[in-house]
């Protein structure tokens, strides 16, 4: 079975709809056909300041949401990044292989550091994409299921894998991004020109999966559309309507063309009502399943312990081979 690897941050509060449709939904599907490794990336979370108690709670919350979304620990390896020390170890090796200019060209860093102010952004935030390279290469992943915003980081991963292989001999699998066109980028409901994001979106434009379903329905109903009246997919001219069509199509399983036909002659109100309904139908059981996992921290921790053990077996082998290729003396 080909291998996939991906990660998600332990965000305060909840995953948002972009995280779910852009990434986690694919993770659930891929565990059936792939040897799948998924992790909560707490090492990445500390690139911005974190309160320790909150980080701990948010890490459990992230795991609970992944299980509620449908990850099955018998079908995939689910773990927490800091439980596998090889991430930080290979991260250092990759740092030493990355050009400063190369890292400086990462657009996510440019955006995020600009928002935080250059003096407040940490070196960790700067080298975050390089740690991500290590995350992927440790598992010899063939594919990386992510949203469009991660494409540049996967490109960097490919470059560094090829560079290392060229310099020291074939060591790493060169991974490909796995980005579904339809859901590669879910947009802010209030500003459909920008991606839905936990840090950039306005509260009204961001759908958090664990919000009260009534609030979610309200946000959908006040989504920004356009002054036209036709319900048609056109990402450039009708970004708001197209975003709603994408959301409904993915949640309901109906192709966008079928939806266009269904709403012929109908107004935006009808579309919004149905998107709101589909959202409520999805988030209601998601919320209760998440709560069930949170109420049982022992089960959660034992899932993570098993996941870490499986992940470490793979990661340790890759790291040992990497160290050896580079000329580090073996520890006797
Ligand atoms: N709007 C989106 N559309 C499609 N995919 C998205 N992803 C994030 N936003 C969208 C994908 O979700 C996965 C996890 O991303 P993350 O760990 O970076 O989560 P996050 O930090 O909560 O995501 P944000 O909101 O994008 O963070 P900020 O505000 O920091 O920019 C990834 O595969 C990502 O592509």
C-alpha cells in the first residue's frame, strides 16, 4: 500500500470547515486504501506562544475531533508529533540542508511574520516548513493530503529529498502533494476572495466545527454572495456562490452540476438554507462524538501511545539510515 502522511495543528477551540473539507476528509478516505500516518503537530504549534495547559487540552481536543471525523486507529497510525523525537532530530538535519534564501521564499512565513511583526516572529516560525519536510520524509510518504496553502511546502520537501538523495545516495521517497481540486481552498464566508483561516478570517466568515449549530446556520445564511441572481459555479466571477456550492456538493455528495440544475430559477436564499441544513446535519453528530472522546481521556491516551509506538518504529529506521549516510558515528 502506498503511504500517506499529514498533520494538523492543535488549534484552540475547534477545527474549521477549511481544515475538514481541505484535509481531514481526505485523511478519512485514504486510511482505507493507504498506509496512513496522521499526527497532531504540537511542535509546530509552539512557533507562536502557547499556554501549557491550553496546549495540552487543545492537543487532546484535536485528537478527539480527528476520531470524531472518522479516523480509525485500527486503520491508520494516529499520534502526537512530540511523542516521536525523530521529528526534531531530522528537522535539524533538514535545516542544515536548506538555503536561507530558500526558506525566506516561503509565502506562509512572509504572511504570518508580516502579521505578527518581524521582531515578534520566532526563528521557529521561520524554519517551520523545514520541520514539515522532516515530518514527511521520516515516514517515506508517497503522498501528502493537504489544502492548497501547503503546496509550496510540499515542493520544498521534494527539493530537499532530491538534494539529500543526490548528495548521500537514495534515502528518501520523494513525495507528491495530494490536493483535491474541488476542496483545495475553502473561502471565508464574508470575504470569498481569501481562504477560510483561523487567524485571518473574521468571526462571521469562519465556521468552527464545534460552534453551536444554530450559530453556524446563521453564518451560512449571512454569507456574502453577489448582486446577480443565478446559482452557477464560477470561482472568479461568483466566488461566494461557488464556495457555497463546493461546501454543499462535498457534504451532500451531489456533483456541482446537479446542484446548479436543482437551483435553476431559485434564489440564493434557497441555496443558503440547504447549505445551512447540511452543515447542521454534519456538525451535530460531530460535536457529540468529539465530546464522547474527550470524556474518555484514558482511551484517547492509549490510542496515542499505540500510534506513537508504530510511528517511532518507522521514524527511527529512517533517522538511523540518514545519520549513517551523513557520516555520523554510530552510538555503541
Ligand atoms: N481554507 C482552507 N481550505 C482548504 N484547506 C485548508 N486547510 C487550512 N485552511 C484551509 C488545510 O487544513 C490542514 C491543517 O492546517 P493547519 O494545521 O495549518 O491548520 P490551521 O493552522 O488551523 O489552518 P489555518 O486556518 O490555515 O491556519 P492559519 O490561520 O495559521 O493560516 C492543512 O492541510 C491545510 O492545508
